[in-house]
């Protein structure tokens, strides 16, 4: 009789134990992908996110279809053609919105943190948005036409035009008041005022401003360069109703470069030196500033 060959149970079980995970893992990934793509309640997520952002900013937001996709920023939830309505900016259309949860301990405190990217009519926004009781935004804001911003200068006869890029670290408020710090830079800026004989263009401007809870804008520094005027400004611009010109308390170090404007400065009440330099206090309101010469530094 030929010998009976017995199978080794432990060997068979080991083979099964080795093969099984190799099948289960890809099947689980496929099942999870199908659930995420087809069965996950994205509409509910979209409504929840829209509600949180609206509550944080005091705006009304309509989000259409929110869908998972892979972008240059990695896996995101994307939506197209959103509309934001806010008293300060009226109606703004967002062409593309991409958001993704960001790993943060803030989630444990019911303050979800989102990576946020939006291409809108007002600006291109790229940063981190934290929702909850103290909503905030930290990130880059670019391609901003400053004349489209709600600067509340209508009653001052003062207008600002130009392209601005900024880094913002701000808190959001349902009343529409931002608080925090903004570092900005502009390759082209122009101001015009009823009190100026000509519009003043600048070839470069940069600065740091801080928006306080009472609505005051504190200018840590603004530096401007140009062929007409260059110099720096610091101080505060208080908040005022849209129908009123805002009170100001500013210090300006200016150099009037253009000879024609240098000749006109004394007649406009701007005390300057023979070389076109001026160190000035600007008080009163933006439409009717009280301009006085700063005392010369001791020893100068």
C-alpha cells in the first residue's frame, strides 16, 4: 500500500491567514470609495458648512452641489458658482470653492478647522478658516481691487484705487466687523481727494494695519513710493457712519517729489521745507484734516 500523505492543517491555515488580508484590504478600499463618492450625505455637509460660515460672517450663502474631488491642493470638497450676500459688499459670486478638513485639536472643542480656497469676484482667498464661537481666518488674500472693498469713504471725498495682496490674521464677526492684523502690499495704488489738485499715483505701497474691536483702524505703518509723493504714515482712523467722514489722528513723513505739486503745497495749507519734505500731524476728519507741522527733533 502506498503511504497516505496527510495535509498539514497549520500550514493550510497559515496560507489562508496570509491570503485573506490581501483580498479584504482592497475590497474595503473599494467599498469605502463607493460610500464616500456616492452614499455620503454631501448635501448635509454643504448646508452645515454654509450655515457655519454665514453665522460667522453675518452673510447669506447659497452652496450648490458639494462634491469630493482631487485638486492641486490634494483631496478636497469642491463647489462651483456660489453666491454670498452681505450688507458691506452686497452680492459676490464665488466661481470655485475648495475646502478640506485640517487636522487640529480645535475639532475636540467643537471648532472645526478647514483649509479654505476660493476664487471670487472680490479676491482670491487661500488660508485656514476656523469656525465655532470665535471664528477666524489666517491666510493670503490676493488680486484685490481696493476700490471694491467697503472702506466707508463716501462722505470724505476721498477715494483709493489699486491692486492689493495681503496676509490676513483676523477674527470674523456676524456684525460684519473684522478685527485683527493685515499686512498688505500693492504694486499700483492711486488716491484722489476733493482737497488734492491732482490724483496721486504710487508705484509701490506696503503697510501693516490693525483693526480694533471698536471699529478703529490702527495704521502701524504705511510706506509709499512714487514720482509725485513718497513717505510714510502711521496713526489711527476711527470708525464712522457711512454718511460721515471718519475722524483721523495721523503722523506723516512726506517728500513731495513733483516740482509742480511742491509749489502748490503751501497754498493748500501743507507746510513743507524748501526741499519738499514735511513732517505733519493730521487731525480732525478725513474730508477736512487739520494739518500742523510736527516739532523738529531736538538736535536736528
